C-alpha cells in the first residue's frame, strides 16, 4: 500500500495523559499536513511541513500540541495533558509541492479522551 | 479570512432524482476541491477544479467552478444509494486548504 498511513487508528486515553500520533506520507511527497475533524464538521487545518520545516501553525494549535517531521519523511503529532475537547479525528495528508497541491489523506487517528 | 460555506448541510433524496450542492467561498482562491467521506472513514478526492469555467464529471457526479461568483456546484444525476456520504467542498489558498462543513447526503432506496 503506497498511500498515507497513520498509527494508531484509534486511541483512548484519560484526561491529562500525553498522546503521540504518527503519519507516514506518500514516499515522494514533500508536504505533510495535519488536520483535526470533530463530529459533524469539516477538517480544520492545524499545521503543515515542507520537508522538515514547519511552515505554518493554526491558532487552533495550542501550546499543548507539537508536531515534528525530523527527517522530512514521517511526522508525529503530540498532545500533552489531553482534555476532553481534544477528542476528534486527527487526519494527516501529503502532497507534492509541484503544480497543484492535491492532498491525499490518510485513514485518520480517532482520539477519545475520557 | 477565507471562509467556505456549503448548502444544504443535509440532503435526503430519492433514488433517481437530480440535485445540486452549492459551495460559496469568501475570497479569491488558487484551487477548489470536492471530497467524499463515508462514516468513520477518511476523505476521498473527487475533483480538483483549477480555473474559471472548469467542469469535471465522473459517473453521476459533475462539478463546476465559477471563480467570478466564487461558487462551485456539485450536481448529482439520477442518484443511487451508493452515493450516500458526506461531501466536502474545500478551497486552497496560500498552500492551505479550508473546508466547508460538508453536506450529508442520504439517498433513499
């Protein structure tokens, strides 16, 4: 399978715990995006990378959230001191920064904070 | 700030009928996308519209773009139950994609 992959697919945690999600983009894609989707809403942009550089962060990305893409390949999204409001689907997408920027989405990680 | 509005947000229709989903956006954009999402699943790209007057068709779905009116439409022809899903319009500007709230389409057999 050469698509975008995410791990884990589901995560249940208690409030206050830290969680980390991983995204592996399509191998030749140099851009990687993180989105959050809550029930009944469209995905909301969180942040994106071009290679290893984090180019933009949304105001939605509080200090408890941090994302990395250390070698320009896979990325991790960490949430510290989780809150119930963090419960959502976290989607990763990747694209080529050439021509038009069509993004291909992974299956998502569904986070439930109890 | 770029905003994307879809309507309707929910649509229930009979098989065999035609209907249109509308997507308005607030500022100029680079590209417009339509995605499909099934419950609990990720997003599947349907169409990418690049320029004014662009029209693309795939099966019973046809998307169009009017950049002057800042409007895109997704037209469903002779709906079938398999098209039941949530459809998102998304607009790209400055390397970011902003999504609408989605239109939940329920097609009754």
